[in-house]
C-alpha cells in the first residue's frame, strides 16, 4: 500500500493523489492547475501514470481545481467509475461543459488570429459528456467497497454543495488502516450548508492547508464590513464588481443579500448575476434542500421557487452582459470567474477599473499569477487582453466569506480525531503549510509532513500498520 503525492502538493490548485493497494490504482481528485498562463500550461503535460490503468476515482467535490481534469483523464483512456456525492454529479455536468466550451472557443479564436495554427482544446464538450457518464453519485455516510480491500465513505465537508470528506478503510496482506482525505474543508457556522462533519478515527490524514496561516474575520464583523463597502460604493456613485465562483460563493452572496436587503440598502441598486453557469448552479443548489442547514431549510420552506431579490436580473446572453457596461453607477455586478482569470468579470473590470468611484469586492482565494491576485496586491496597473489598465478603483478583500476553513477551523477539525493521526499537508502555498505545520505541533503535538510532488509514502512499511508506517516514513518519503 502506498500513496503518491501529485497535484496540489506544491501549491493550491490541481489536486490529485494516487493510492495504490496491491494491483489496484485509485485517484483522489483530478483537478485543473490554475493561475498564470505558465501554470495553466502544465495541464497539458502527461499524467505521471497511464489513465487506462486507473481503476477508480474518488472525487471530493466539483470545483475545477479538484475535478477539472477528469474529462481529460477519460479522453486519455480512463474507463472506471468516478465516485462522489450525488449533488456533485449535477454540478460537474455544468462545470465541465462550461470549461470545455471555453477551451473550444479559445482554440477557435487562436486559430482565427493565426492562420495555419492548429490550437486544440484541452478537452471538448464530448469529452466532458463522456466523463459525466462515469459519475456514480452517493449519499453522505454511505459506505461501499469500491475495490477489494478499499472501502470508502463520504461525509459532509461543509465547503460547497456536495463537498465531501473521504474516509478510506484499507486492507491488504494483513495490513489494515484508515486514510482520511479532507478535500476542501468549509468554515464552521457558514450559511446554507452544514458544518464540516467530525470523524473519530484515522491513521493518516491527508489535509488541505489553504488558509493554514491566518484566521478570517468572524461572521458578524464580515457582515458589517460588506455593508460598509456597499455604502461606500453608493456614496462614490460607482459600480460594485464582485468576482465570484459560480459554485458556492455566488449562492452565499445571494443568500446574504436576501437576509440583509434593507440593512444594506440594496433596494437602491440594480443587481446583476452575470453568469449563465452561476445561474444554473444556483438552480442546482435549490434542488438539493436535503443538504441545507436548519436556517436555510426554514428559508426554503417559505419559498415556492428559487428566491429572487426584487431587483436581481439574471443575464444569460452576451448581449445582456454587454448592456451592463453602459451603466457607470448604481450597479452591483456578480460575475465569474472568481479569480478574474477569464469570463465576464474581465470585461466588466476593463470598463470599470479606471473609474475612481468603482469598487471591487474580492470574496475568495486568488492564485498566484491571476488578475485577482494582482488586484489584491494593489498593483497600480494591470494588463487585460494585452492592454494596460490603470487601477483607480478601490479593491476590498473580504476573507470572511471564504468557503475554506481558516487556521482555527482547520485545527478544530483536526483536533476531533481520537489519538494523534499522522498528517500530510497539501493544497496550500508553502508559507501557509509551514505556518500550519508549526501550529499543529504547538497545539496538537503532531509533527505534520509537507510532501513534495512525486513523493511516495509507503503505507505498509515493516508490517507495522498504516499509522505507524506513515509516522516512520516522516521526512523520508521516496521520490518515484
């Protein structure tokens, strides 16, 4: 039994890890690498394994940095099942088709600009449809043996709709143990979804660390902060742009807008949800009420259809989106992508960044190399579509709306395990990992590992059991 660290071992995006048990091969996630153009080019590099030899995939949730290369995996020969929570199946169908459509349009654009060019999409909508056929939806807490000696159970991660913590019971040649893969862990006390589920036992925890070096503002302070930003934008007579991930962040924003409609003076704005994908995923959220927390359940019982703000406009077509740019003030525009690295938000930023009255509200993680990262770094000038734009707009970062647990939440979740499991930290920038590693040592007396891409952890070393093997291998994982 062994675990190889592949994607998101050296950063935040591109999650993918390879579990080998005897002759069986299982992937834990298979996500897109996101960030700069150079980073995203790595998505075209060959997988460090033969996709045809992978027996199954266990998918933690639908976000593209965890799921987005599965259509490519199928394109290159994978024919096994993709096990995931049922709502994730619905979201993946939307996200993969959208990603494939963007790839196809980008390739066509490149070929028009450069006659004789042969640009190809990373994968096509046909590949996305083929990947959807491999999805197998489970309920939370359903446990099944997916391969001999590999039994999997999914529990709620509280990150986005359908997000799961993956509990894997392993048994091979007398070795027995439990591996828990966190995927992405949500904040406690967030709206709509339940808190991350507690798991009593694990021998080895493969854990995200996105915000392992910081704590978010508490919920009450976050609500006040958003209200103040909206009031400031209203005073400055500009537009308020909100780059938002189509899955999770958009739905939480709409929920909060409904809750604080009068308090935030939203009746004085025109509000646009300018993202066909976000509109569709909001519908999917509405169709899975069994996954809501108690507060959101009570709200839904009072509704008979998708909740609509009185002045919310859903803009699906390109023409409707372009018409928004004629508004120089009084518009709140929620659009994708969440990192400002594509999609309709880029066009709105081009029109508005140079206006001193404009405000930009950043509500999610921004990877290195993205336009969103340059904005939160307060760069005075940014390049969009080959043209430099001076940034006169005010840029605000509200970490309290993150769908990721902060350091305190991560410690709270990890502290729920009995005993002291071995821990490997992934899905975080190196500074966040090292800070969280130190905090785990200080708080829980656990010496967590920080593996590198290509490291392999032998989970059956010396016949001592999975946890003992993981601890014995700390710092000496071999490079394949």
